[in-house]
């Protein structure tokens, strides 16, 4: 692919604005236009949605999102050095790109979305994971977003989509699987980034489940923290850290006391969370 718009090539933009990648901000920029277009396509239909892109950097992915037909894109970028490059894109697509300078962890994204929203992000993995958890744990469900298309280190992506019995299955997989359906769409080689990161990345696409098994989030988090905190131990042992006798909880949830966390389905953890709440009120 040679060009997707009449703007200068990204490498020139980066040079012109002196955007040397900063490690402290987790900056690894994607220059490959085929890949940015593929990520934009992965998000689904863009027209008719507010597209929130977190961490646009010099705007490679932003340009792909706009070229793919997004009518309203809101980007949130922490590094003010990137703002002139983003302003240039905004001028090229009048009225379609809004720029917010700031820390995405502090921005109220639900307030930005008018109508259905899709979130797209290529973020440092610690910020990405923290945001993912905040998007999955919003009080209102279904949430304000209709999809999340996120890039993670492959190892983190595997934890998000993991199923019971898999090594990567843990607290993140239970939380994500409880409220969403998530799929690893494709991997991205370190070579596609400037500078190249140490590990392979994966693009994960996540959509909200319509019928979520009812339970209290705090209780689900409590039982998964206890169970996976000692993942090699049997539940009758690991659940003692909840401060209750695990026996009656496990019986009420219909789980074997000798089972280990990594074999318990999401339904099992939900049953356990509800048993914990019943034991508190009963
Ligand atoms: N999206 C661009 C791309 O794919 O080439 C840049 C990706 S780079 C891995 C991550 C970007 O997120 C950087 O531009 C960085 O400045 C920004 N960033 C890091 N932490 C952030 C935060 N807390 N809030 C908003 N942006 C952040």
C-alpha cells in the first residue's frame, strides 16, 4: 500500500516533529499502512459510531481509522509533542477528529461517546490492561462501548482470551470471559514497530456479552483473587484466605473441594461469588 491520504508519510511526520520514541511512555509506533488498515477493519463498521482511539502517537492508526470512513474520532494522547501531528490530521479531515491531551486513565470516556462507541488502542501494556479492566467493570451493562480493539503483548492477549484448563487462564480471563467475548484476531511482529519492542504483539477484539451471569463484581474478584492467588492448591485450601470455611461455599457452588482454580469454569466462579454473598447475608 503506498498511501491512504494526501498527508505526508508517517516517517516524515515523525522526523519533522522530532517525535523520537520515548520508552517511559511505552512508545512503539506502527508505520506499516497495511497493518494499520487491517486493525481499523478489525474494529468493524466505523461509520455511525464514535471512535475513541487511546494513545494515537503521531497518528498512523488514526489516519487508517479516518481513511476507513470513521465520521467522528476522538483521540486521547498524553505526549504533547504529538499534538501538532494530530492537528495536521484534524485539518485534513475537517470536523471529524477531536484531540484530547491527557492521561487516558483519568478521562471520562463514557461522556465522550455520543451514541455507540468503538474503542481502539495500541498502548503500553500496563496502561492497556488497567483500561481494559476499567472498561469491563463499568457499573452500567451493557457498557457505553460496543467493541474494544486493542493491541497487547501476545502473552497478555492470551490471558484475556484464556479458557479453563489453559496455562494462561487466571483472574483476567475470568473477568473478561464473564462479561465479554474476546478473540485474538492476529499477531504483529516486533519488526512492524519503530522502535521494535522485545516481544510479539496481538490484536484482541472484544464485544460485550448480552446475557451476563448475575453476580457482584467485588465478590467475583474476591473469589478469583483467593483461588488464583494459590493456583496450584486445591480450592478447599486456597479459599481459606476469604476468611470463611471453604466447605459450605464449595458445596453451595456445586464445586469439588479438591479442584484447582485453573479448571473452574466462569459459571463455577460466578456460583462461588454468589455463595460468598449468601454466606455473608445468611
Ligand atoms: N497508536 C500509535 C501507533 O500505533 O503507532 C502509538 C502507539 S504507542 C505504543 C503508545 C502511545 O500511547 C504513545 O503515543 C504514548 O504517548 C501514548 N500513551 C501512553 N500512556 C498514555 C496514557 N496514560 N494516556 C494516553 N496516552 C498514553
